[in-house]
């Protein structure tokens, strides 16, 4: 459990309450205003803002443009329209627009200015591996024994005949941890003692690793670490942070978390609500930043929970968090909301943008042109952001199925993050490279990750969503050491210094 901390002095951002029941007409108007644009227009690279605005204005038949005060986008409205028909971003070559089919065709024909017109897709939290089943180290019938064997002498990972192969397969189809017959059952109440045993084994192993880490430190640093009684989660130990924890904290680096919001009152995430400039909701129906789902709070904690948390679970505890709420209470959001948040994060100086979100992609399906345009626009800028995205949780590797890397992680210039477990093995749910489009750039701890959850509490979650913030936090540490690094250079450092695992290159 975490040590008790002082009560946060932050104020909660509250929404305005309605003073009465709105009329039906008002409700319809509100719903129309909240409806996202239907399309995204991706312009040719390095196109001046005036040309982007003019191309849209000519196509929409209007020259009515407005520059939003304090924001880096321009709004275009058709004659008589009661809301913007298009919003053109200055920071990158993308616009969000409500277009007819004929307007889409007209823009596509403007091949001097327009690269493509694509649908405003819905993105979401990757599926929850803890709820997906049949993921939970299952057995196949009879009493549940360690790692799922149901009869005969217990062999490694549960098979009972023939020579034992890696993860236990000796005959028949390979099922999770060696079950060979019958329907796959998840761990039920009967398996709680086994879970307790495994958790104890994990904690004991983490303690041993921590001792070995201390032994490799210089005597002075090891003594300081021992005196401070700092404990680390397995994730921080696995990425080697324990060795540098006394000097690397992400100080002075801004990291944006685009997710379901954040618990601004969590004791390990102090200072978020004190200044409204570093938090904002981009979900029209949910104007407050507060995290209903819990996903965003967990991600934010992995990146920037306080240094004195026990165990320590924040990779870059002194970085400055920018939290943009782009996914609603159901964990869903549109590209246009996410682009709005990226634009805002750029205006506020974000050097890393974490997107633990996405959508599944079929093998051979294209990557998202809009996100690739943004990523490439800043890849060689020493003030621009590195875009980091979760690879996806759609695989069922215990049945031999590896899903393609999803979008936007499939974009070549977005850092795609897969998940591994405490043993350094690829997580069963983690998407991988199965085509020439979506690749895995790097992997991070993503199974059973401990972090903050709403209500000032703590919990374990699994997913590439949990792996991505480990990498985003590491990027902040490198940027603290050398603020002049470009996103491309940070990406190259991360990939070159990553530990090579005995896994296929696609992972």
C-alpha cells in the first residue's frame, strides 16, 4: 500500500449544473452541436495555412473564416450555417470538416493542396485483457492446479505426457499454459489460493531483483537508496530505472496524456488542477477532466506519480503533465477530438504525447494519414513532440493468433509500443507485426501493472495501454538530460538502448 500523504490542495474542476430541464428543441440543438465532423482533410506537407483555408473555402463556397482567440485553428462556415463547417489546424496539415460526397470529391480533385480525405474515425481504449477471456491462465476441467494441469503428475506449465516443450505443449492444440481438453475455464473463486501464490512469487522475485539492482550501484548510491527505503514496481525495475532513479526524474519536460481524463484529487498526482492550462476536456458531452473510466488515471500515474510513492511506480515523477480528455466515459472518442487535443498540447509545449488508445486494423489495411502527417511534421524538430501509441490488445496468442498493430500506432512515424510481462515474455494479448504496414518499435511492461486509479486508490491493469506510458516516461528522462533532442533522435535512442529479447523480430 502507498504511504499516507498530505491532502492535496488542488481544487476540483466542477461542471456547471443546469438550472432547469431544457426544452426538447434545446436538446436537439445540443446534440447537433456535439456531433463530430464527418471527415478529416489531410493536406500536402508544408502547405501554408492560407492555402489550406482557401482550398476549403473555395470547396465549401464560403469565405467566412474566424480565428479562435488563443487557439491555433481557423473556423469556416457555410452561408447560413449555425456552427462551423470546418476547422483548419495551423500546427499541422489537417482539417476536420462536415462535407457532402460531392465536396469530398471536389477536395480530392485538388491534388495540388490535398493529400486525401478520410472519415473521422472513432478510437477507443484497446480491449481490456482482464475481461477479454480466455486470457486468465485457464484450466480445462477438474481441480485447478498451478498453471492449469488437471490430471497426472504436474509438469512445467501443466502438460502430463511426453517430453515437455516450452510452455508445456506435448500433443494436440496448444491451449493457455498447457490445458489439452475441454472448454477453457478462467480462474474462478476456486483458484484464489493459486493467485495468492503467484502474487507472492511475483513480489518475492521483485524483491530479489531490487537487491541485485542495488548491488550493481555505486556504494554511495546504493546506501542512499537503502536509506530512503525506495521500492519499485516490477515495471520500473524491468526498464532499469532503479539504477538511475536518484538522478533522472523528467524535470522540465512536458508530457501530454490523451485519454479518459484524470482524477485531479489523487494524492500521487498533485498540481494538475491548480492551473487550468494543463488540463482540458475535448469531449463535448463531458466538459470536466474527471476520469470516470479510470484508464487515464492509471496511465498518468505510470508516467508521473510522485517520487515518494511507495512503491514508486512513476517513471518521470517530476515531469509536467498535460492531460487532455479525448475519450468519454465509455472509453470512446473521435479523431477530431484527439486532433484538437494534440493541437492544444503543441501550443502548450508538449515534448511527448502518450496515446494509449486506438482502433483495430485488418492485415494490409492502411495506417492513419492524419496521425502520420502530424508525427512527420515534427519528427526532426528539436521542440516538437514524440507521438507514442499503444500497439493494441487484439491478439490471442495462446491460440496462435497475433493481431496486426492498430491505428494510430501503425503509422511509421508514431512510436508503436507492445507489451511484455514480468518475465520479459510477450503478453498474450499484445498485437504484433503481421504485415508490412504496422510494426512494433519497442515493448514495455504491460501485464499486471500497478498504478493509480480514481478515488485516491491503486490497482493493477494489463494492456499495451500500460506499456506505452512506461516508454513515454523514459522519453521524458532522455529529454531532461538533453532538451535539444528531436523526436526522431529520442525514438532512435529508445530503440537502440532497448534490451534484446528472445522473441521473433515482429515482436
